[in-house]
């Protein structure tokens, strides 16, 4: 096998430096892209969870208000709560059944 000359060694060193530099830049860009992607996904996820929590609290107050109104309308202390509870149960079962399709 012939010995490599000075020029071939120099080309190999320069090319390995260039390839290392390109791979390092790609690695930095990939890490930057990945961290930006994760940050955006987490931000959207946190906003979705906060929105869902606020909606659930709103629904609790809405159903509580409906139950109190029905109690007053029916001149009872428990019928409104029962009707509201059954309504929530039916809505929950219907949404569960629809999600299973």
C-alpha cells in the first residue's frame, strides 16, 4: 500500500475539520429546533389544560345555579339537585358512548 503524501494528509485533515464543523452546526440547529418545538407544545398544552380547568369550574357553577333555580321553582330542597345530577349523568354517559365509536 503506498504511503499517503503530504497533500492527501492535508486534504483529509481539512475535510474532517469541515465535516466536524458542519455536523456541529447541524447538531446545534437540531437541538434548537427540538427545544423550540417542545417549548411550543408545552405552552399550547398548558393553555389547553388551563382552559379546560376554567371551563369545568364554569360548568360546576352553571349546574349549581340550575339546581338552585329548580329547587326554587319546584318548592323543594333536593329535587333540583337530583334533576341536575341526572342531567349531568346523562350528558356524561352520552359523551362517553360517542367517544367509544
